[in-house]
C-alpha cells in the first residue's frame, strides 16, 4: 500500500523522538550517571512498546476506510458490509506485525560503546532539568506576587473609589459638554419596514436632559455590532455604549499611575519584587478584571447624576479637594431632590389609584337585585333550550332576543315574523324596522340597559368567558331591564350565572338530550361521506378544498364558515334543509345555534388555531359541535366520527366540563364618562386600563384591535377633532381589522367625517370568491358608519348592494367551488390540497428572513 509506505518513515522518526525523550526523563532525575547498559535493562520493554503505539496510531489515523478494507482483504478477511468499528479493530490487530522497527538495535547503534555521547546526553538532560525546576519556582513566585498585588490593588481601589471617580467624573463632563455642543440629535423613522436614521435637531440642548442616563439614551449617529442568539447583527449606537468604552479606556490609562503614586503598599511590593526577581509583573495585566468591573460601576454611577449639575464642573479647574466638596454637595442635593421626586411619584400613584378606582372599580359589580324573574335554560346542545325561551318571548307584549351571531339574529327575526309576531332586526351593520313591532332580534353588542321589555332572551351565555366579547354578555345579564330575563347556556356556565345573579329570583330548567350520541369505532375516510353528514374543519380554506373534493365525487354540498355573508349562510342552510344538497362542510360555526337535520357530525381535524397557537379541541368544543348530530323524528341517534385518535376524542366528548369560573370585563359608556372628568386622551385611557386590576373572577378585555387602530390615528387630526366617546366608538366598530384594505377604508371614512365630505364608497370587486367576500365586508363596514351617523336612506341602498354581493357569493359556492384551487395567499402559487399552511414554503422563508432582518 502506497499510503503505508509513505507514513512508515514518519512513524520511525516519531518513534526515535519519543525514545530520546524517554532517555532524558530517565537521566534528568539521577544524581550520578548510570551506564547505558543499566538504562537498556530498565527500559527495553517500554522502548519496544513505543514503536508499537506510534505505528498503530499513525497507521489507523492516516489510512482511509477503503484502504483498510483493501489491506484486510489481501490478508483473507471478508469485510464487505462490516461496520467501521470492527474494520478498525481488525486493522489495528493486523498492522502490529507490519515491518516492525527494531528500536533496541537503533538505540544500541547510537549509545552502546559511545560513552562520550551518553555522558553528553546525561549532562544536557540534567541542565534542562534544573532549568525547568527554576522556571517552576519562578512561576510560583510570580503567581504569589500577582495574588499579593491583586489583593493590595483591590483594597486600595475600594478605599479610594470616590477619589478615582472624581477624575472619571471630570473627564466625562468635558466629553459630554463637547458632544452637546457639536453633535446633532437623531431619531429613527420607519418607512415600509425599513429603519432610517434622521437628524431632528442640529444640536442637543443640555436642558432637555434631567439625568445623565437620559442623555446616554440618545443615538450617536454611529452603528455598532451586536449579538443575539449566537448571530451578529448591526444596530444604531447610543451614547451609553460610547461612554462605557470611553470610561473603560480612560480608567485603564490613569489607574496604574494613580495606584503606584498613591499606594505605598504597592510601591513596597514592587521594590521587594525587584530585589528577588527579574520578572516584574505588568500591573494592567494583573488588575484588568478589577478595572473592567470598576468601569461598569462608574458608568452606572454617573448615569444617576443630574446633567445640569455635572456640566457646571467644566468651568472649575480640577482640584481633588474642591471637586470632592462639589460632589458631596451635589450628592446631598441629589438625594434631597430624589426624595422630593419619590414623594411626588407616590402622591401621583395614590392619585392615579384613586382615579382608577373611581373610573373602573365601581363599574364591575353586578347590578342585579331589582324585581326581575331570571329563568336559566341550562343543558346540552340541540335540546330545545332556545325554543323554550323564544316561545315565552313570543307570548310577551314586548321582547328582546340577544344573539351571539348576526346570522342567529337574522334567523330569529325571520322566524318570529313568519309566525305572525312582528319583529325588527338590529345589528351593527343593518336595521330592518317592522311597523308596530314590539319585539327586536339583535346581536348582543346592541343591548342598551335603559330600554325596558317584558321578556329578554340572552342566548349562548357561555360566551361570557370569551376574552374579547364576553363583557357584552356580562352587561346584558347584570343590567337587563325586563320583567323576565331568560338566559340560555351550557352546563359549565351554571355556577357562574348563579353567582352573578346572587339573591335575585332564579328559576332553573335543566335540559338533556333525548337523542343519544354514538361514536363510530373506525376512522373516517372522505370516501365514506353519506347523505346527512356534516364535515367539520377549522379554516375557511379547509372548508372550500373539502367541498371541492366532495363535488368532484358527485356529491352536492352546502358550506358554512365564519367569514361567509349571513345571507349566503342562510341560503346554504336552506339548500341542505330542503334536500337540494346532501352534505354540509362547515367550520365550528355550525356549533352555535344552528339546528339542522344532521345524521352524522364528522371531525376532519382534532386541532384548531385559536389565534395564538394550534391546539387540541377542548371537551366543551367537541360537545358543542358533536351535539348538532341527530334530529328528533328524522335521525333518532346522532352519529359522531373522527378522522383519527378516536379514543382520545371520545373521552373529550364524554368527560364532564370544567366549570367557567371567570368572565371578561371591558370599558362601558359610564366608564368613559367618568374618565373624562380627569383626562381627555385615549392613550392615557389605555395606560390606566392596563394598570386596573379587574375584580376576582374576572379578566380584562385585551382591547388589542382598538389599540391597533388607535396607533394608526394617534396624534393626527382625527384624534384632535373627535370627542373621546366618538373616537372610541369608531375604534370599537366590529369589523375585520386584520384586513389591510378594511383598515384603510376605516381611516379614510373617519377623515371624510371630520372634514365634512361624502363618505368614500366601499371598493367592490367580483373576480373571485375572495374578492366577493372582501367586498361584502367592505360594504358592512360602510353600513356600520352609516347607521352610526343615522343615515338610514343611504344604508338601505347599500344593504341591497350587499345582498347582491351575497347572492354572487352563493352562486359562486353553488356552481364554481368544484374548480377551487388551494393557492398561496401571498404569491398565488398553487398548493397541494392537503398543504397545511396558507402560504407556500418560499413565502414563509422570505417572511422569516425579513422579520429577522427587521429585528
């Protein structure tokens, strides 16, 4: 093997070197010269072992696996398919006897009968031995001296901390004064996700800064390298970074001479060192860690000083005594001012706490206690709870139905009018006023506590736990103004409702299913879809792609999803009820208030995205949806099927729900009325809302959408021209604020209102289902403004336009959904039907890179 031939002489040279090293170690510790024969007798076995070790390691590490297998094959070994570890083991065994080098013969040729060479080797080994001993002694001595120097330096710097700080302080004062006089003031502006450094003032003014730390927060205009998660990036430099470096460099410059000039212990230690050793330790090298820590302390310490006090030092030539007196005076003055500021801060905090209590605290205690008869309808889904409550409302002289969804409000509106009970409809986006109607069907957000009815029906009361909308149910339940209030909810809300109602008169009706639910034992396949099935998934995209697959399988399909226009949803349901379609594909919207002739509920997914993360369905969600299976007189057993993980999902369906123990509170008109006695800007309102601690058993609404919209118009003419109540009313409009087009429409419309111009008409596009649905939402937002401005004539026109858009959506779903293609929301590229995400991998990677670069 060529490789073995090339490394063989290298192994011999290395072996000779190791043997000579062994000789030196043998000789260096002997006071008298031993004979070569004595050495050979003592070390012969070890010398031979040196060659074996060197050769085996050299060969094993230098020869490739392929060459090793070739070498072993030549020696009769079968090594095909043998793992690397065994190949190495066989090779190391076989290579031991390959052309052995005779170490003893070589060593004899060098030293046997060569007494002079042997003696010279001994003398050199002994001389090097004594040199090493001396080096070890000097190293120990140096280490001890360094430790003494470090102790002396640390003690000195601790005692003279303030004295040295006076030098640092005077140095920093001059640097700050120069920067204030010469440097402009910068700020960062952001445009199209790109940060840009902009000069906002030609010079900085010392009066703008209370503490040095405030000045240190300013940008220098430079760029510095930073590190995050092991990766380096660049960021705009602040004066803090600059001055931290300046203080460190200046401290390293003056500290050694300062210590030597003012520490007699250090001088004596160095004199003693010079007497006993030629190695004088470098002071900076020894105390560098001390100085780094000290520089960090001084940087933090000087930030606490008042900038104007510090600047005065520039006019005073440096003198330790004078500057110490000035520092002590400034320190006393600083402590006095800080005590005053702390007292003022505590006073403001107490005043703020009082305001928070006055504004929010008294609002969130239940107002129940009047002469109201509460009737609770508690039970499982599809048990007739709503029917019983509505029957009582129809019999009353006046009634109000509060729905969680516009669709349900519309359904009750149609139902009551069809049964001869005149009923009006009121939602944020529409009003249908029926002459002489004393009953109203509306969404829960439209509830007004000052209006009185004989009967009020509040549906889906478990929604009180919703983090964004829950307070609307709380307000309706606790502020209802009626002779009878019927509250409909699931079993897990019962205890919370009884707690809220306190000592009020409560009549409780508990409902159980007459129709049992039966879980199928085999996993569902799409090819198993039959008439009367409702297939449930948790995104609009999944609904459309599933419906498209079923239509290509020659099945007629209705669809239901959250962003679908309610009129379209109503028509889709009607098609299923009348047998025009045989299957429904829906999101979990099917679980709320929709009673349909469903034979079997099929869960196509066991998880959903809840706005924050993808998680498994809860027991309550499974029950709410599965409960829609079965219809008395049609399907006397409700079937439930799962696409996977049947046992786990069956346990969720059967387990007892955890009771709802908390509900959400949100700002009310009364809160804003009290707030305006103290402040008049929404920025302060949001700050106080964050500080307000809601009562036990409640949680605060995040107001995330309102805050996002407020950031768009903060400091603009919109905020200046609108009253606080009107502004918050516009922020609180219920529309899809995550849609960029709708946010822009919202802002343009408010500008038109404050400038007295005609409202901009919503943009209508009809090329695709997505454009139709967005156009429907745009008209809905326009209607929210029209009804808020009492412009009903215009509103009626736009309601007709919206109904036409709804018809277009319905026709699209009815005839064109089979051609649905799953596309990336960003680039439009076709995606596989079963692709899990709304954007393609390329767009996701590009967005990740952009987000990281922005960071």
